[in-house]
């Protein structure tokens, strides 16, 4: 199943292709769509880059909390990364990369998929796969080399 964020210029943001969540009543989806819509509206009206960073950070924290709560008992990494909140985090784009790297430094979580999809790179070597700390370290090195992470 795939998820996409549809943006109509100056209007609204909407998650698409969410068949399984729609069949469950769409509760998570409606809440996530609202949060992403608010982010898009605030992002467009922000004049300073620091305001945008704060807005993206707030959106990330809210979406990440929703994702953590919804997937807390999930053992399938695929299902975790297909959750609408996780997909919405990816749709935040390059602005969220420093935040994801900061989160990896704080505690390794499966942000590797999001980082790969957003940046279209993968600094993790094959022998590091499955070792979350080694994977986090590879991404943090990548971010430091690009002056994205400290």
C-alpha cells in the first residue's frame, strides 16, 4: 500500500491511498490530515526560516507521537513504516531531515526508511543492516559530513 500527500496550491493537504485506514473508520487518517493541513497553512504564511523550522518540528513531534502510540505493539517494520503518520513525516520533505537525525542521536528508532526516501541516499553498509545503533551512527556521520547534524 502506498501513501501520497496531495497539495492543492494555497488550499489544503490530503493523504491519499489509505484503503486500510479508511476501512477502520479513518480516525487516524482524519487526525493526521488535519495536522498536515495545519502545517501546510502555517508553512506558507511563515516569513522566517526559523518559523518554518519550528512548525516542521512541531508537526514532526505530533506525528511521531501519533505514530509511536499507534505502532507501539507492532512488530512488523513494514507496517510501522506504512502507517499514515510515518508517511506524513516523509512528506514533510528535506526540512525534517535534521529533526530525524536529531531523533536518531537521541534514541535509535526506525527513521532509516524515512531518511532513505527523503534523501534518496543510504549511507548504511550491508554489514550494518539490522544493527540499529550502527545504522544510526552511519546516518549521523552522513549528516555531520553535510553539516546537517552535529
